[in-house]
């Protein structure tokens, strides 16, 4: 049986760290002595907690006074949360319009735990089945959204820690070199596609959504049965998907080339 003491100690440390952040949010600037008194801990314990928060840029020292205040890391975290909320809100009108125009299912996906996770979905009137993809994690190498997110990942070649490239259908891309070549093509033309690579009978096209700094934060995709969303129509579909993704990008702050 595992010893539960480390777990309790870890939770207590997290509680204390959160209490420090709350204290700084309310009081603005606080010294280590005040923090120790507020937490009812030894000054050395308070210092270690503050030091850990400082390492993550969640607090910073006001050098001339020796006190601490909230750091820029808080702004970064808040900005990420705001961006995600903006993405869901601002993408809906575009998704609804695109779904109505193409009569297919439209999704917005982000990277979460190394997979493409759908955060928005709108059905077209011609949808054969009302499958709910929201909250579903899908493999990066076997989905159009995943390929977009891989293609514009921090790694220039899009080679994230994918692990084994599992084949879901006979068409799934499982060769890393061929996947890297495809991702290069995705970056060049500005959109990705799949041909029955996640499920037999399901095709999709996706394009990148960019944040204010130009980084790709999500993918907009259109998917449907292979007999309707045919490879021959990909270019025409992609043109509409790219336009929609560009509009969402603009709505969440990207002012670059459109």
C-alpha cells in the first residue's frame, strides 16, 4: 500500500501556493514575513513556496522593496483561457454558416494531451448521423484537424511525440517519413485532408486558425461521408474552409495576411 503522506503534503503545498496568489491578488504587494504570518507557517517555508511560484513566473519580486507581486505568468495563463473562450464564441457563427453552405459537419479542434480535441461542432442538414465529436480526442496523424495542428506545431517538421502511428484503416498514414512529407505539403497549400484514414467511409478537410501572434491554435474542419466529400471536391471545399478559418482567426485577433 502506498504511503499517503506525500500526497497530503503535495496537496497542502498547492493549497498554500494558491493562498499566496490570492493574497497577492487582494493586497498587491506582500513580503515573505507577511506571507508566512498569513499562512501560519515558518518564514523559510513561505520563502520556498514563493521561490517555486517565482520559477513559474507566477510571482515576481519588487526589488526595491523586497516584496512580491503577481507575475506575468498569470497574464499568460489568463490570456490562454480568454483565447479559448474567444475561440468557442467567435467560431460558432462561422461554423454555422459553413455547415449550412456545405451541408456537412463542421468542427473546431485544438491540441489537448497530444491529440486533436474537438471543442465546437455544427451539423449540416445532410448529416447522415448526428455523431457528437465535442470533447472527443482524435489521433493527430489520422485526422485532417490533427494534421493541421501537427503541420504548424512548434517542431518545424511537425514531429511531435506521437508514439506509434496506429493504423485505424488501410488508408491511415503510418510511415513517419511519408507523414512528414505530407505535413510539408499541408504547410505549402494551407490545408489538410484525410481519405478514410480514421474511419472507413469518412473524409475530411481542415485549415488552420491563428491567434493574435500568428501561431496556429486550432483547426477548422469539414467532414462527411466519402461518397459526398470526395477527393475531387477537396480543393473547392478547402477554399471555403480556409476562408472560414481566416475569418475566425481575424475574430480572435489575428491581423496578418488574409
